[in-house]
C-alpha cells in the first residue's frame, strides 16, 4: 500500500503499541485476576527514570497475555511514568494497572536507499548515559546494547505481511498469496464465521468436535447446515448396542445400530433398501459396495454425537473407531459410506458440573476441535433475524452491540452472555446465584414476548395488570437491572412492518428522537424481500440516512441472496437519482 509520501508500506514485527480505554482495560484486568493465558513472549523496557543519567540500564520485562485471540501486556503506573499521557489521552496514575495491545509494526519501504522507516516511534527513554565514558563510541552505549540484546530480538518475526503489493515485481509473494486467486484487498477480507468454518471442514470430510458453554448454538448450527443429519444423543445409561451394535449368539447374526443403518441406506438404491428391509443381514453384504459408490457423492452424511463430553469415559470409548475410521464395531465391523462425517458437541468442565475430560486417544481422533464462544454478530445475522425473533429482542441486542463498538469479547457483552463465575459473584436479594444470560435465553425471552402479545391482543388479560405480568415474566429470565433496562427499551414506541408497508401510520406515529428512530429502524429488520424496499425508504425519510446505511448492513448480514437483493435496490435507487437529476437540469 502506498502511503501519503508515495512510499510502499509493509507490516513487519509486533510490539505493544496502543493503550486500552478504561472500560476494556477493566475487563482485561478482571480476567487477569481470575487467570489469563500467558503466551510466553516478553517485551523489555528500561526501569530507570529517563533523566537519571548516572544509573545504568536496568531491564524490566513484561509478559504477553492472550485474550479473545488478541495479545496484550500489563503494566502498573509508577513514579517514573506518573503524569505521562497515554495514547488514550489519559494520564498515568501510580499503582493503577494499564493494558497495551500488541500490534503489527508498519514501516515505509525506501527502496532507493535500501532502508525501512517505522511510521511511529517504537521506543524512547533508554539512556545514552555511557557515551561520555566511551568518547563517542556508540557501540558501547546502553541504547545500542538495548537495541541489540532486547529490542531487535523481541520485534523479530519470520512473517512479512505486504498489505497491497504494488506494481514492483521484485516483491516476493508467500505461498498462500500465490495460491489464492482472491483479488480482494487484504484489509477488506472478513473473518469467516464459526458456521462457515464448520461447514468448510465438514465439506472437506473432516471430523469436528465443538466445545463451548450451553445455549450458544453448537447443535443448532449443525442442524441448520445439515437438516437431514443423523442425531445420536449420548447418555451415561445408554445401552452399548446403540453405538456399536450387537450380535445374536444363537443365530450368529449381527444387529447394526440404527444410526449406522440409516447412514448406509442414505446411499443405497431402492432395490438395496428392499433387500435390507426383508433381511437386515443384507446390510453387511452391501456395505462395501455402497462404500465404493459413495466416494463419488458430493452430499455429506453427517452423524452428530451430542453431549460427548457429558458422558463417562467408558461411553466415550464406544465411539473411538467410529470417529477415526467411520467403522461400527459390530461383528467383523461395518464400514460406513466414505462421505460420512462425524461431528460431536459438548461442554468443557468449566461450563458443566457433569462434564468429563475427553480421553486423549479420542481427542486425537478428531481432525478439528473448535472451542466456541458466544458471538453477538453471528447470532444476529445467522439466527435472530432469519428466525424472526421478537423485534424488541433483536433491537435491544443490536443497540447494545453497537454501543460496545461491535466487540465480541465476552466480558463486554454481559447483556448477551456472561461467564458462570460472574453469576456466582452477583447474588440476588435472596442470596441466590445471579441470573446470567445466553443466546438461548434471549430466544426464550422472544417466545415469552410473542406469546404475551398474542394473548394480550386476543383479550385474555382483560382486567389484569398486564404491565406487572410482563415485568414478572422478564424478571424470571433476566437479572433485575437488565430486566428494567430491557423493558424500557421494549416500551419505546415503534411502527410495525405491516404499518410501514401499507402506509397506515400518521404523523403522530413517526419516531421523534434518537432512541425512537433507532428502535424503529431495528423493528423493520424483519422485513422480507418484498417488504425491504419500502422499509428502507421509510428509514431514509423518517429516521436518518445514517440509519439507512446501518439498516442495509444489518438486513443483509452474511446472506448472499440478500446481498443480491440489496444490490438490486441500490442500483434502482441510483437510476432514480440519475433520472431526477436529468429532469432538474432540463
């Protein structure tokens, strides 16, 4: 990428650079106090005051920590730094913890002079104090020793990220850059969602274990991707034959488990299905033939092993061969079709009192183990809007998500999901564990609101204090402070999609302030493809053009069909403007 000075720019090395704002720094500090993952990297500074010219360099190291796939260092304000201004604009206070994000260092590339120059000052404060004793011998100064022994080693990396290669063919491309036909600018490429990654692995025929807390949609994602999956719920009291099949010792016949029979018959012809229906033993005779035929199939047969981590090791051991070789251990073994993929789900011990440690031999049999965390954006785009959850639920989550600058890190999204230990700390007025929330809980709130409003409209609450009923209904699902805030949002006046599309609203119904405009815009996100055009015009006219841009973004989400629809609407809008422009010029 060429900067303002016309020089190419390159990312090389990483250093702590940007101080975190107070709110996020507190979240990092809370996680640090509980226990934060150390990466192992160290960064060194001089602990001697910048104006203490007679004291030699004294190294002070800072450990690198990982949090939500980003890395940070922590330092405490001291007398040497007191009053200094951070990148946030805040002044350093003695004894206060601060967090600095580790980021890539960007350089200007001056090819003519064969040098690179960093865009920002990388370090300061290390003294030239010994230069007086060495008569100008720079090689023996503290700052030179610091650069050689600390700085140069800590910034080193084997990876050079060219942001946008220019026309200079002397710039070498990595193997990945050579293989990838994507011409999209690297900075504009979005990270794949959990759902997209999972589907990518399954379509490659690779087994996957999804680990994470309850209620975040592990099983739901697989069901949505593969509606015809074969579901097998594992329990501690299940009979082994449900997994490995059984044998009739009197007749010598093998009896396959139902899931294996279903998987094989998915690839069988009608004639083969009739043979198996008349004699189950035919399944063993046909298995090899069906296996060879399945090699050319593009359709995946997904077997979902639910709650794998919530069963004892003895039950887990039943699926060893199934996960590794897709073979059911009944008799001489029953080979499942080649296009069969095993997917398992479970809760780590942190999130479930009945969870078991996954046996190492079984863990190694999975091609991928994905530790999932709640993601607000994926829930909004992939679940809430497509499944038409109550507009107030979607609106509340979207508003909080935007307030938190679209952060997906868990401590900053307590309104959407909270770690179990937080509920233990926040006891309610009766001393009971504070109610935490999760995506499944918000779905439950949506169902409650829909049922409540249906009964309300049908007159089932005549003579009853409906406001108190609603308060109690929400209070059973949310912590008291959240319940109050959510109900305040729920009561913001909004128009329905039907009112907007049919234009059965009056001037008095239109949004009057920022909160009402925002709530109205979000309430219209549930518009279908036939309604969205009218709804976005309403948002443009009665909310604000800025809200219209956000509306377009949220309505489209990650849906390719919706992207095409929105592109069509935007093109029609552009043509309309051009025609109007021609009319005015005449």
